[in-house]
């Protein structure tokens, strides 16, 4: 409080480790606000981060253009977590990001529905098809397993480093690199081929355990950015919560755990044409007001003035200059 009688909650939470603001109000929060704090003999924030903007694809948002994107409408179309993902991931550290309906649909289909959603669905479906949903680590390892584990643990460190540098978009990219590596691992190990050979059953079980563990780590890292999606993934895998300090370990998924029988679709693919048609109904495009034609000025005529001979200083001295003051002004009839 201004009188110096601050509450215990204020004393606990101030000074802020990170003061997060939009870049358009940096002046207020890095000049005026610190002056107020110093006048009250209060500590300054330890760090101030002015984040960039999200711009419409065709320029500034304008109601007259009908191109305004409202957060609640985006949520109606894509869901809260998909909007969280897009807003955080499409805003670079140094520059403004771009948001359009087309980009939202493309990102949802390619990254959320395909890279992440399809990975979770395939892994759970194969566990149910081949082992009745039971996930066991039989320890039948190959070189490709080490590469998977090392990549995932390395990406975990990168996420931590990116967040320490406030590079949120880059941190999310590193998390999705884990999911992409898991998808590649499926292509490398071809579980459907292993399933045809009874002698490869333990190898198949190990592959599915590694996949389940890799997704579990990725889901845990995803929680701060997409909390609902993270919880859904862990619930479908029956993966336990793991603390921040345990993210550097591979193999914490309980041996013999059981995934759900029917995986829930995390993100359904959307048809861009259908989305744009719905948007058009919500916000019909308006014609921009036409500018009034400017009145043409009469063409200026250039008149040649004949130069007269120069005068001497004595001639100039004969001129009389006076300063006058206007004391009245009225219209001429």
C-alpha cells in the first residue's frame, strides 16, 4: 500500500521475478512505474519482458473491413488449447506474429491433429490391439531406442533453456520435436511388422513402452501451455504426474500400466472451406468507404518576370520601411 503497510501476500509476491507486458506500453512500465516504486522505496521488478503482437494477415484488424478475430469465436471453432497453442507458438521472440483463419486451420490439422493427436491415437490403439492395453518394458533394446531416449532427454533440456530466455514459441517447438521423434520411431520400428512374428513379441512390447514413456514426457512438458490437452493425454495413457525434477529421467512410466480401451480424439481435422463459410456468415465482409474525389486545383500559370537592373546601396538607402499593427478587420461588401 502507498502508506507502507503492505500485506503479507504483497511481501511474498513482490518484487516480481518477471514483469510481463505488451511492447506498446514499455515506456510506462520501464520509466513511470519504476519511478513510482522508487518514490515508495519499493524494489523494482527483477526483469521486464515486452512481448510482440499478433497481427491480422491482411494488416490491422478493422470492424469496417470485417476482419476482426475474437478470442471467444476462435475458441468456439478450435477449442481453448488449440488457441493457446497458436497464440503462443506463432508469436516469435523478436517479431510480431500473424494470425488468420487459414493459418489456424492449417496448424490445427498438421500439428495438433496429425503430429500429436494421431501419435497418441496410434500408440494407444496398438497397445490395445497387441497386448490388451497393457504396457510392459521387456528390455529388448536396439540402437534406435537409445537415439529416441537421448533425443527426448535432450529436448527436455532445450525446453528449459528456451523458457529461461523467455523464448516461449521456441520452447513449444522443442516439445513438438519430441512428438515428431516418436512418430519417426514408429516408422523406424514398424510395430505392425513385429506383431506378425511371435518371437518379436517382447521387442514389440518394448517399442510400445518406449512410445508411451516418450509421449508421457512430452505431455508433462506441454502442461503449462496446453493444460487440458496434457491432462487428457496422461489420463488416456494412465501416466502418473511427474515433477519438474523427474523430467530428466526416461523410464518412469509404471511397468505393466494399462492404457484406456478407446482413445479419445484430441483434435479433429477441420475443412478450411467449411470454416471460412461459417466465418463469412458471422462477419460478412463490408465494402470500405470510397474516398471522395479530390477537387482539382486550377492549373497554375508560370509568368516570366523580366529582371530589372541591380540597384546601388545608395538607391536602397532611399527606401523607407515601417511596421504597422492591424487594429480592425471587417468584410468588404
